[in-house]
DNA sequence: AAAATAGTTAACATATATGTTAACCAATGA
DNA sequence: TCATTGGTTAACATATATGTTAACTATTTT
C-alpha cells in the first residue's frame, strides 16, 4: 500500500461516511474549523493527514477514528 | 482530548505493543527506515504523526493500524 | 436572470512532521 | 577499563500538512 493509496482510501472513507450522514463537505469542514477547500483536498486523497486532523473529523462525524481507517483492511 | 493527549496516547500504544513483541526502539525504527531518535520522539508523544507514519509502524509491528489508535476509546 | 449552495482547484504563507547528526546517559559485556 | 547496546534530547534542514483566499463550475432557487 503506497502512501498515495492510503490517502485515497482515507479520503473515500471520509466522503462515504459524510454522505451517509447527509452532511455537506462545507458543513463538515466548518465543524472541524477549517475551510471547505481543505476538506476537498482531504477527500480527494491529496494529503497525508495527521492523526489529529483525523481525530477532529471523526469527532465532527460522531464516529470512532478507527472507522476512517478501516474497510481497506489495513 | 487535546492534540497533546492524543499524541501521548498513540506514543504509549506504540511503545506498549513494541515491548510486548520484544523489539527494541532501534530495531523498530530501522524497520520503518528512520532513526531511533525519531522513534523516541514519537513514543514520547512529541509529534502529531501523519497517517502514513502510523501505517509504516503498524506494518513493522505486524498489526493493524487501528491497534495503534485504540485503547483510549477514541 | 440573479442569487445561493456545493464543490474543485491553484496559489500562497506558515506551522510542523520528518529525517538526520551528534552529544549525551545507563546498563551490560568483553 | 573500554566497547556495545538501548534510549533521550537538541539542533538543524527540508518536505509537506494546514489554513486561507480567490477564481471557477454546476446546480438549484427565487
């Protein structure tokens, strides 16, 4: 699993969960206190996020941080 | 949970698992292709690691990345 | 048609993670 | 005693994540 593949997996997980909860990327970004552009960057897999960024997102989505990481069976 | 608390939790998890597997910090660092000083920094909770760094460590420890994150019930 | 909402992308500054070296300290073994 | 092993800490350069603004597209609403 390359770094890029990992980033893409995480981005897809975030988007999937966000859509399941029917939250706009704008709203999620706002809950995390960053701009929608940063959220877009993350969901597109263009960044290798820090664990604290993932933590903030998981809090905003009301899920465990592990859920953002799983599915691809890391 | 502050950023620092999260970092410390992750550092402790890594150290605990590493010791359970009886691997030296030096050896673990080497498996991840970084220096022992960087490993020490991580285990001490002095850094907010990227997900790829955690991924490399989880591979070196032969565990799932989730294991590094859990226990503190994030 | 105009305004609002949702998202993407590029560019930029700034903060910080990473990678490294070197100087240390302890404990242990030759 | 000296060398080795395991770990810590500081300092530094470099890469990159974060935070932001702005321009842009598309869709929907008034």
